C-alpha cells in the first residue's frame, strides 16, 4: 500500500518485543518508536524518526505510544520496555525536526483526548495521525495549527487527506469551512436585496458580509486541506488487485482443518 512508516501501538506488541523486532527486520516499512526504550539496551526500540522527501518537500515523521493505553502495570505487552514521557519526547522531536523539514507528522497512539491535549501544549506539529481510540472524524479539527485526523475502528473507512501546503508558517483551514462561509455570504447578499427588510436589518447584514469577506481573504494566505472518505464494504475486496494481494498473503498461511466436535446425541459434526 506504499506506507512510509509505522508508529507502533499496544496491539503490535501482543506477541512480545522480540517478535516485533524480528518482524521489523523483514519489513520494507520503517518502524518508529520515538518514546519507547528497550530496557536491555537503553536505546529506542526502533528509529525515533524518519525524514522523507516528496516532490521537493521534506517531511519529518515520528511516533508516540502512551503507557496509559495498556491494561495496567502487569500487561505482558510492556515487558522489557520503558516509556518516556510523550509530551517531553514530542518537544524534543519538534526541536530536532524543525530545522531539517518543511512538514512534521506525528503517528500517535495516545488516544484522541491526549492528541488534543498535545496539540494544545506543543506547536510545530502540522499533522497528528491518531490511533487507538477509534474516533470517527469526518471533519478533522485544527488546534493551534495542528490538524488531527482519526479513523473509525474495524476498517470501516479509508480516508485521504488532501493538503495544499504552500507556506511552512501559514495556518491550516478546512475547505469545507470556506464553502460554508461562501454559502452564508451568498445568502446574506440575497437577503440584503430583500424589499421587505428594514434598514437596521440591512446594516446588520452588511456588517456580517464584511466580516465574512475579510475571513475569506485571510484564507488565501493559508494552507488548505480536504478529507475524503471511502467506505470499505463487500465491493472493495472484489477489486482484482486487492484480491490478489489477499490471496497471496493467505497462501503463506494455509488454514488448518478443525477437528470434529462431538455433540450430545453421540454423533460427530464439523466444528463451525
């Protein structure tokens, strides 16, 4: 699918640290763990960040995994790992990546509420791609110039963020927001021409029109984005290229036949 990097989450550690490290060695995708330390070596479990150049744009990517998403101190997935404070690590990563990059992306496994808190505390992260919580955000919020995207769980949707990035210092806005302002502007202008409106109402509408026009002018100096959603239903798996990939994967792990089950009548039936 063309992934550039994976920010590891709690479920990626379900088979233990050693298994995930061995898996990373055979993968073409870079594993990231900016705040996860290997207890044995005292070093990051995986790379702390990666810098990708796309069409002349340098993009810095790092990841965060919160210890709070695990099931308590005894969770076996945490064995052999030390978790550094996510906020302190994010500050370090921004300081390190800002001089080298145009755009900074965080692959977050903190949960949506913590993503919001992080965006409020730290500037310099342009995009937070969040996981774990499964919040369905069709319209990503922009908090202190950080776009936060999340997707619903269980593979219900694929989502594509289209970002027009022209200025590193410029703020972001959702194109849908601009369209809402434009619709309101057209409606106000139509009301202004109403024969039945009082002069006081017209003055109020004129002030509203001026405010919207100023806002739309400000959008011209900002970076825009749109979010497109693709429902992943039964029709998707029938796509020939996807079906071939699924079949190739399944061929590496043939299904084992289940033993028959003995029921109460003394007969045997296949296990469902």
